[in-house]
């Protein structure tokens, strides 16, 4: 389905599931689903979930990159609860759960405690300074254009990275080399909530140091509290004590979505993140880039959509999101929904575009 129709489709599946289960509806859900129409596909999905012995509703990275995530998550909870299914998340990285537990997000502290300050309200890409840890804003963010603009216009940027790029040299005031994941010890908390500690399997090259050590030294130089750890296990053990009473759960408090329909005015971009473009290490692994799973920089759309916008297979076309424009070859792919355009994120050329999901315009070079 078109990403812009994701909430409407989930609302219809939720309505079909409720009809089968006879379950009670959360406050506000009846009004929300009042004008939602159910088709045979929605009924079939609901029935399959009810009939399955072990059904699972998974929220993946596409949903997490969409502006409608809160509505998607709320409806997914309703669907799972009323079909006796498990609810889970396919996280964006191997340690997303660990990052949330540690408070490595803008609006939460360690152990998920809500912050009393309002610093998070300022994370609208207008801060004066940034410390980047193994992040390439032009490739790693849901809106690469906004992220790149933020670090370019900041007063001071420190980048801790395993690789140095020409782009980093344009926005970073300080570049600090850090060890790759296999060159340092550490701990991941996986999507199931399991803690997985590991040792370094290799020595970091040159003057590269484990990122936690670099951050600790920076904290020491500024005489900041809480930077006296001697090894990463001390960090792990302190966090483990703080989170000992937290039980892993994918359910969330019900919040009524504002609406279930957003009529798209334009073509919709699907910003799929290829498996070998997820971080700065695999992007630069040439053998991986030579496999069939390495998706090329291109504009992918089905034949019907291509005909509507006046482009043909293997010719160059112009993709525009707001003020961001790139020229890429067209590839006809019938797996792409009608009125949608799949342009991968995390790649060199596509990094010049904007949000991974949203309105986009496609034109042939002859019409520009």
C-alpha cells in the first residue's frame, strides 16, 4: 500500500479484528473508526491473525521513519491485543533497546526516566553544537537534508567516527577516530531485551580508541560529573542496576490517533534502507556492495506510475523533494505500489534528498 494509506489500512484491520473478537474498544477508538471502510483484504488479515496459533504483529523500520508512527503504533497495539498476537519491533539497529535504556535519546534519561528540562524541545535541527558518534547525518537520518543543514549551520560540531569522509570535513570542526564495533568491548541490548556482552576481537588501528573512552576523556577535560569509569563493564553494571526492575514490553499506553486518513496530493516516496547501507562500516565494504542485496541509486516505480509521470525504464529522471533535487536512473519494478516511488536512503546520491517518506515529484529530463 501507499505509505500515506498505512494508518487507514491499519485502522480497517483493527476494525475487522474488533468485529471478530468482540473485544472492548479503548476510549475514542469508536469515533476514530466510524468512517473506516473494511474490504476483503482487511477481513482476511484479521481472520488469519485470529486463526494463527502464534501470531505476531511487527512494527518495522518503515513505520518508524514515518511521521504517523504514533498512530501506527497505537493501532498495531489494538490489532495485536484483539487477535491474541504478540507485538514486536524490528529495531533500526542492533542496540536500539540499549540506547533507550541508557537514555541516549533526546527526551529520556537512564532507565527511561522522563527529563524535567526542555532540551528535547529544541531538537528541531537548530542547535548550536552537536557531538556525532558514528553518525553521518547525510545518510543516517530520516530527513537527511534537514540533518545535514543542521550540522552545517551549527557553531561547532565534533564527529567521532570510524571513517572520515569529504562530507564530514565540510561540517565537522573536530574529527576523533574511534574503534569499530569489533575493535572494542561492550554490551548490546537486543530487541528481546536480552543483554549481550562481548570482547574486542581486534585492535583498533592507529590512534583510534573505543568511543566510550573518548567520551570519558572529554568529560574529564570539562570536569563533568559521572565520567570516572575505568572500563565499559562499569558503565554496563551501573545501567543494569538502574534498569533491574524494568521488564521488556512492546505494549504502550493507548493514545487516540488524531485521524486515520491523509490524502496524498503527490507521489509518495518510500525511503527503503538497504541492508548494506545501514552504517558507515558496511557502506564501505566493497564485497558487500557487489552482492545482489546492495540496492543501486535509482528511482524505482511500477510501469503504471512511470507512464503517469512520463518516464521510461533506464532513462535518467529528476526527483524533487522541496528544495532538494537529484538526477537518477529510472528502474521499473512492479513490486512498488502505484503512485509511489522507492528511492533508497543511506546511499551517496540519494543522501541529497529530503525525508525518507513523504511527497515527491518525478520528471523526465525533457520536462525540467
